[in-house]
C-alpha cells in the first residue's frame, strides 16, 4: 500500500492549440479537466500500473468536488480532508506543433489553523488504518499551512513505520529534510535553488548533510541521478532523448520510485523503471497518464551506470 499526500492539489485544465504564440489569440482544439497536483499524478500512475494506492490531502470548494469526482470516475482510491477556500486550478497550454507545454499554476486556497489541525488528525487516522509501506508527499504548499508541513507529514509517516519520499521545492524542501525522508526528489533547477550547486552530485550531498538519505535528481533529457548515503552514484537515462509534454514526467518517476520501495526492488531496477515511466509520461499529452505499451517499449532503451565512492571507484554500464 502506498499513500500519496498532496497538500495543494489542483484541477488540471489542459488546452491543446495548434501552436503557442506570445501576444496572440488562440483557438483551442481540445479541453480536458482532470484531478491533478503532483501527488495526485503519482497516485494516477501507480493506479495505472496496478499498484494499491490511496490519495489524500486537502480539497475545498467546487474545484475540490470536481477533483473527487474525477478520481471516482477513474477508480483511484482517495480520502481527502476538507478545507475552506477553493482548490486551485492548473492550466496547461500544449502546442500540437512540438508538444511543448506552458503551465499556469494558481497559488491554492488559504488554509486556516483549524483546517491544518483537522488534516493532521485525518492523516494520523489514515496512517493507523492503512499502514502504508510508503508515503509520498509531493508538490507545493497552499497559503496558510505551516512552513514545515511536508516535514510533519514525513515525521508522522516514519513514526508509523513507512518509508518516505518527499518531492517538493524551496523552503518546503529544506524544512522537510529535518524529518529525515528516505528519498527526496528535486529536479536540477530546484536543487540549484536550494543549495546553490549546479552539479547534481554536489548539491545532493549538501541535502544529505541536512537530513536527506537518498537524493534522486531529475535532469530532463539527461535522465536521473541517484546519490546514496554511502556515496555511490547511479545515473540512468534513455539512449536517445524524447520530445513531448514533460509536465508529469517527474511525477511518473516518483511513482516508480515509490513502487520500487514498496516492492523491495533493487536500486538499478527501480531507476530503470523510473526513466521508462517518466519517458512514457512525456509521450502522453496529459500529466499523470502513461501507456503500459510505451513503458514496455522504452525499458530496453534505458542505460544505467553506477559509480562507487572514490576509494572503491567502479563503473558498471548496462544496456
């Protein structure tokens, strides 16, 4: 069982247009509205891969009801706490010419102290009832929640015996480190903003000094870089980069990571899955969706290389 926590979910609205031009009027060919937010996307991918998952977080207003209705329609188990205010919308404009996406993210509802206290009690009840093997906390924080909200989720999950994955950024990422998450997953830009380091290995080691255990850095077409506590570095990427919609690629990688932790898979196999799942997400126009056939086709294209610490340097590339 995997529990995903999305403190600032969204109703994802996607517009498909022939091309995106600045200062121009656009005729929209297609509109989709789906439950979104990073943790919701993780839950969606896990559900599509046949894994047992429950999504939770905070929802409010009409948009919150639309999120619940969409999850019900897709058969994704969920148990969200309510909050005052309106759940945000995230608007993606996808160009049919090149598949690139331009995204507009609203800040989210103002969450009062009572709403947050109710959510913490709700989360405690879920952890006790579900006994998840892995808890994933993903995404941004809505206005009004404590700065260490992600850290509190990690601490509660760890106290319940779960492995933990934190996929957030900025101050929320730094605050989460103190709770000792098993894995944190910044992208290259988020890592640089948090540490001042452009090199993913050097930046990851700075996060480890602040409390992270394993650090998985997503670097777009350059793939994934995993830095382990003992110093080993594993890099995984596709043999050739893909073009498409990268919006949900990181969430698909987190889903593969959570699945690997829950199933006890080897690091090499988990990273191979993470690259293939994220690449499959790039090929789909909507975040949080993958096609199993794409994953099967992409897995043999993943290259993995593991390097041990300098005192026992060793490289092992595999096809």
